[in-house]
C-alpha cells in the first residue's frame, strides 16, 4: 500500500466509533471477532483498537441501501454459500 495522507487523520476509539454508528462498543468487538460483511477495518496500536474515520465512512457507504430488495438478495446469497452440496 502506498502512503495516504488521509491515514494520518486522528484515529477514533471504539467508543467514539460506536457512538458515530449508534451501536455499543461491545457490538464493535463482536464484529471484529466474528467478522461482518463488509468488514469494518480497524488498526491495532499496541494493544489498542482504533478506527480511521475514512474507513468508518466507507463502511457506512458500503452498507447503504435504497431498497430492501438488494439486501434480501444478498442475505439469500450468503445463506446459500453456507450450505453444503
């Protein structure tokens, strides 16, 4: 990956990120450990977890829907991947 000045923006704590997204910090922790689609990228600074504002914004954009039709189709596709043939 190349250098990106946006990556130098102040990092958000899990509490700040959770507040922005309207979820609990525990939800973010569960998402990190279980994985969600699309994933919400995070950074490790020592033992601390931090989020880049640009990643949070991109994640929200990727999860934005104009109808529930596409969302339901994605859910069905994901359910189909979990089945064995």
